[in-house]
C-alpha cells in the first residue's frame, strides 16, 4: 500500500461500528469508496450483555472489513472505551482488534490521541506504537477542540505524541476533531471563531508534513425532537461551511473534511430510546444544510413520501440509500426497521457529501493537490439503479 493510496481520500466519515452504519458502508458506490475514508469506532457493549470483549471485537472487525473490503485503508478506533481496557491475555484490547484486522487482511490504521485523552497511563498509546511498527502503515492522531484551538497546546501535544508513536510525520494523519459543535464553549462556537482556530491549527501542522490533516465536526444536535413530517428540522452544516472557507487559504496545507454523518457524536451506542420503539426518521443533506424528518415509528412510509416531495431531494446524487427511500415512498419497497433506516440515511449522506466535497475542491483549484484513485466498477455501478419515473 503506497502513500498515494493513503492520501487520496477527500472525505473522512467518522462513524460507530453498528449495524446500520456498517450496512451503509457495504452499500457505497465505487466512486464514494475511491474518494473517502472510513474512521470506525468500536461501539460499546450493552450493560446486560455477557459477551466478552474479545468476541465483541471479533464481530466488529469481521463486520466492518466485510463491508469496507481489503483494498482500501480503514481507520479503527476505540475512543468510546476506557483506555485501560484489556483482553483476556492482559494486553490492551486494541492489540486484539488489530490481530483480527490482520487475520482479515485489512489495511487497518490505528487511531490514538494525547495522553490526557487516552490515559491516564500509556497502555493504549504504547499498544498503538507497537501496532504501527508491526504493520508499517503509521497511525492517526485524534485531537479534540480544547487542545487544537490553542496553538501552543497543539504543538506540545503533537510533539509529545510523535515522540511516543516513534513514527515519521509522513506516516501520521492528524484528526482535528471538534466533536458536536453545540457543545463547544460559547466563545468558540461561532463559525468565525472556529475558522480562526482552525487556521491557527493548520499553520502549526504545516511545519510537520503530515500524511493527512482532517477537520471533523458535527452540527447534528443531540436532541431532534422538534423535527416532524409537517415541519422538518433544517440544520446548517457549519462544519462544512467552515471547512470550505478554510480551503480557500492557499498558504495553508490542504485540510480534508470529516463529519459524523447523520448522528450527533454524543449519541449513545445502546439505549437512549426511552424504552419505546425508535421513531421513524429520514435524514439527508442538501447543499450546506441537513434536513431531518421524524415521526412515530409506524409511519416510516409516510415520512418517505414527505421526503420525496421535499424541494431538492430528487436532485440528489443517486445511491442505494436514496433509491430505497424512494421505492418505499412509492410503495415498491419494504419499510424494514430502525437499523435499515439508519443505513439508508448514512449511505445517502456519504454519497452526497463526497460529491459535494469534490466539487468544492475542483471549484477552488485545490483538487490538484490530491492524487485521486481510479474509480473501479466492481462490485456494482451506480448506473444500474432504476431510472426515476
């Protein structure tokens, strides 16, 4: 795997490795696969589960790699777990995860971060150092807004992280992860303030020659209760707008775009539904906005019908998620359940976003800085989808 392949992604989708998101990966078009990277977090285990961490990791790795494949890099993280989590052999659990990835012949890259976030001891970071040395693909360094918004702190954390990782900078990806924008301090939450802090962070990163620098964030609120069929919620994708402004500064290194697709970063992996059936939801991006429809669980087809009438929806790029929602609205496809609804929305979000990102980079002239991969025809072609009637 050459460095060109590691640097060809325009868009980084940060997601939890749950059933719906994994199915969304499996549904991706060849174009999207060639233009994006997946950053997948190991989800937490249900509190009442007697599943061992080893079995949980085995299932996660198998599901993710079967969906994503073994020809493109995939980033695997355990950010949602305690950094001192160990397997039955007393090793950091992340080592078991990458044992599984090797058996599956995945091009997997570990993700770590500052000791303050991945500590308090160095068990996890030391394990990532060993993984990076063994696999030879480097690692990603994920740093939160509190640290990257202060240039002095960012430089210190990068220097300390590189010293621990013992990896050259051209084998390190830096993820500037703002998380849920609604949870940023008030003084830092505006698009102007976020853009300013990212410009300063990019200027710091410029001196290191990192493999990729990615800004990730999400404007999706934790609470979407105000959306409905009659009045869908319209949310500005501030993270996308800030990123587009950031790319216009030619003196700064090119920053890739990332988001958490259709979920708030603080969405719990299990529970959180109040004990009842999950609501029927359809979520999709149009331009710099995200549109959220939400209704009682037994009205999913009605939600799809309302979505089909929403201005601009039928003009979105074709995808399996799009087509399944459309067929459900027309009565030609099944409603299915919550995990399938998530997969449709997530698949559509990724397909739309990766094209949006490429168009922007073409328009500002920075696409030439990326060695794009050829789009391969297998396993399917988007043109095979049924024509709109």
